[in-house]
C-alpha cells in the first residue's frame, strides 16, 4: 500500500535510515528529485522533532537538493515557516 510519499511501506522499510531527512523517525525519503521537493514542501508538517533534528534534516535535504539539481530558495528551515505564514 503506497504511503503519501508514493512509496509502499515495504519499500520505505527497505531504505537505509540515511535516505531520510528525519532518519530516526524514517520521515521524508530523499531518494530522488520528486521526494526532495516533497520533503521541502512538507517540512513544516513533521511533528515531534527537535530544532536540532530539523537543522540536521535541513542539511540532508539541501545536500540532496544539490545532488538532484534542485534550487532551494530558503536559506534555512525557519524561513519555510515564515514564508508559509506570509502566504508564499
């Protein structure tokens, strides 16, 4: 059964933790450009993580974005929250 990220639970279970923005929670896989874009778009929806975990996840996301040639407008994850509040 596919999850919201398009991967089945079994497919997600087979991915190494290092393939996720939030490896401990196994949230937001970063396996291709589409998933990286999704991780950025849904970043503010991830609950139950500390600011430190968000910092580390943002680093993984921006590294994956560079790998897949994705331009990231925000300089850090906090900007994502500000942009959403401003309606961007």
